[in-house]
């Protein structure tokens, strides 16, 4: 009993110390803001110089959001509300949620700043660099905090980090084959990029012109899954400036639910202003599918289909585009 009480006391002490650190960051950032109040949203916290995230990323975001909300200087807007604001004002640059995105000078009604950052881990210390990006001028305010890894109960390093980096590098080589002739964007509904086991994911695609699209999930195990077209949406054509949701139906058989293997997958949309051989092939794959769910294809089949379609002289006059997003997953 005595040992249990000591352990519990040490755990609670760790929580109190860490909470104090988050509050200090909130106060530090507030001192750098001249305005009486500022409307902000909390973005992503990535591991090192990668865009990968972990369970610790989610915990860090939640703790900072709580500390900022307690500070009278900040009016914290939920990520879901931010998604609505960006949609209302037809602003598609959600890269501002990640650190290292370019400084921007924009005005978005209802929000003036994004808090985001990155962390580095070398036992026993976790060093977190927090930045507040002001949207009206691109000015960045910074703060730093150091946490004791022994006081953190979640996984700090992104899951399957070596396999994730290898998967990302492989897909980036293949991405180079696709021209970017017009704007297209893919995000998650709610703008999250970090999900725990059992959570459901929906994707949102929007293009500036009518085009044919195919959406792929490149998983860390080397497999590729065709998300769109699918048994519910068998046609690849979408209309300009219209949000396409994948999956659009609410069916347990059709949900995208996070599960192992955990790590970081690449979700990619490839678009063409006119139907290409790639998009025709994906439509045929879906039409020949007899069972519900998503169609798995080999990475080799995907690569050959993209290369053949883009390099086909018959497709030379067609406009192409591509966009992708990294999704990190972890155990509960």
C-alpha cells in the first residue's frame, strides 16, 4: 500500500509539473501579443523535422489548447469550427496548421492566429518548440518548453517511424511523375492528421476545375488501397469548386476505421481534366468488384498505371494535377 501511494503521488506530481509548463507557455505567448484578445486555433505538433505525429502529438495539442483557453488573452476556436470558417471564405490553404509552412499575409474573418510546433526527444527530455503564426502579416511568436519523458504516459515517437519514412520516400518518387497544372486539395473532414485506433476518417477533395479523380491510400506495409472511385461512387468525374466527401455514405461496411499497422500513410488524389487511361482503369476495377468495401491494388500496379497514363502521347494535351496528405495513426 505504501509503495502504491508513493507511485500515485509521483504520477500526480508529474501531471502538476507538466500542467505548470503548459501554463507558462500560454503566459509567454500572451506577453508577446499587443492586442487585448486574439482568436486562435491549435494546429499540429510534429516530430522533429518530419511531418509525422504520435500519441504525444495529440496529448500535447490537447494540453496546450486547455492552457490557452484558460488565458484571457486567447479565444480558442475548435478545429471543426476552423474548417467551417475556411470553407465559408473559400480558403483552401490548410498547410498553415503545420510548422514550417511559408509565412503568409492573409485575413480570415474570425481567426487571427494558429498555434503549432514541433518536438524533439532525447531521453529523458522532450523539447517542444511552440509558435504562434499571426495570419495578418505572417509574424511568428515563439516559446519553448522542456518536459520529463518519465512524466509522459503516451507513446512519444511516431509509430513505425522507419517504415513510415520509407513509405513516404517511395511515394514522393512516384508523385514527381504527375504534373501540377491546376489546383486541387485533399484534407480530412475536421482537418485532423493524427488518429488513434478505432477512430473514423473521412476525406474532403476540392478542385478548381471539372476533372476526373482517383484517390489512393498508400499504407506503410507497401500496399495501396483505392478509396475513390468505389462501389458507391463508380464515376471519377467531379465538378469544380465542389467538396467531395470520401466516404460519402454512412455505412459500417464502408467506414474508414483506424487500425493496425499503425504509422503514417500517404493519402493521394490524382486528377486529370479529361478522363485518362488511369481513371478509366480505376472505374473498370470498381465495376468488376462484387463485394462491398475498398479495392486493394499492388503498389506496382498503381505505379505502372500512373506512368503509362501520364506518359501516353494521347494524354499529352490533358491537364493533370495531384495532392496528398500524411495521416499518422497510433494505438489508444
